[in-house]
C-alpha cells in the first residue's frame, strides 16, 4: 500500500490528509483526515471528516500547491470530495480569484501561491 500525506493549512492546528494512492491487493480506501493539536502537556491526534477539518477550498488549495492539475487529477487526488461538490467548489474559487483554469489545468493564482 502506498499512502500520500498532505498538510492542509490551518492556523491553530496541523491538519493532515492521508490519500491512498496504490494498492496491489485491495481497493483504494477513501482519504482520511487527522487533526493534530498541541497544548502544554500533550499532543492530541483526532480523525476528522472533511467538513470538520476545514473547508473544501482549503483542501483544494493544498492539493494545487504542489502543482497545477486537471479536473481528473484533482478527482483522484481528493477522493473524499464528491464530484459535484468538487466542480462547484472549483468554479466558486475561480470566480473569487483564488484559482485559475488554463489549458484544462487548475492552478493557484499568484496571491494564493504566497
């Protein structure tokens, strides 16, 4: 099994998304999100749903921070997001100027890359 860990931006805590990329003997499992929080005495790791961990927009921005991607690449990279939700979120983010679509590749705008 090959899993990919991706950090999702959050100011208070670290949020990590584990994405199952490859398996020789089983089906691919859905993405899993963990929130890691710290205080003076302990480190706490909690499994979260996508909605609890943050917005879909944050997950898309984290995915696109590595490289521009086509819709199909995003769909594979973010299996925990419903296809229709992903489409709607991409177009909303494009209309807000957070991301852009060039030659079938979604990419962050210059403001979001900083």
